């Protein structure tokens, strides 16, 4: 079974983010980088499927050369090969990214049975790339899944909805976007990390293209750092809690 898993280099979750002076980019001077939690689950799922069915997991990312760090992290988790679509420092929106990935899949020597994406990236959260890749390749796509089974030429994917779940059965090859909680991503050993540093990563340069979206300005959300107010600890405090909730129009 041949599986392609796409990841994206993003600032570490929970890191304090500041912007460049022109407000068009994140100041990365003191930031660490990782890939999104949804994508960690996608990598883990690909590795588990290959452990069960045999085959190969290729992990792919589009970005600057520094993104090879995240490819090697995925290889340390158990992926077999890494592929960097070197987009330089150009801005790649979801449409352009999807086109570049679709072209890489079409021109690859490997016929992939399953393409795994995170449901959305931790930075932009566009929810678009996996769906757009499926559209460009003419493949069935199931999004936001929390359970996945693969049989002979068929994938069964379950998506949670309010009050229950939806189950889809699709023929392979197919595209699936996964959500955090699908599995528990493994923590690679030090030996695996060292071996991943020596792994070869294929690099290609996709053709730059205009995207449907134009970045106008970034803005850091305001945070409320005021201390919490303790109303009380006795049952008599309940009435005051209700008053506060009514003031906030919660009840």
C-alpha cells in the first residue's frame, strides 16, 4: 500500500506570536516550529496502515528548505520517504498549494493508494488543501474523520457529527483529511531521530502561481490578562454567580 501524507511547517502550538513591522508575516526570530496536531495523526495513521498492510509512507510538504526539519520528524515517526516542494519564501495560498501537490502526485513514479491530510493547518486553518487536491486529481474525498479502516481497494471513514456519526465507504485511491484524536501519535526514539537526520529528502521546485486569496494584513488577537475574580466558596455564592452570568448574557 502506497500512502502519501501531507504536512505543513507551522509555529509551535501555544507559542507567543509577534508580527513583522509590515504585518504581512510572523516574526520567526525566537519561534520553534513543528507540524500541526491533525497532521501528526495523519502521519501516525499512515504508519499504522503500512505496519498492518505493508507498503510505504511518503511524507510531503511545500515550503522553504527549513521545512525538511518537519519531514525528518515525520520520518522519525516511521514514514519511509520525504518530499520537499521547495516554494522558497513565496506566499502560497490553499489553491496554489493544492495545485502544486496535485502536480507532484501526478508526476510521481509512485501510484498512491491513499492521500492523507490534516483537516486544517494550525496556522491558517483554511480547511481547503485536501479537498482541492482531491478535486484536481478527480478522487473521492472524506473530511474531518476520526476513524479509518482500509480493506482491499476500499476505505471506510467515520466522521463525528452532533448526536452521532457518519460512515463513508470510498474506493481507493482516495483523499482523507483527519482530525486530532484519530489515534495517539508515537513519540520517536532518539535512535529514530538520529537515523531520520541521515535520510534523503527528494526536492523539487513547483512553478510559482497566483492564488485566489491575497494576504492584506495579519493581526494578533487581543488577550485578556486580567486576574480571575473569586466570587466565593460557599453555597451562598451561587446567587452571585447567577448575577454575573446574567450580566454576561450567558443565561
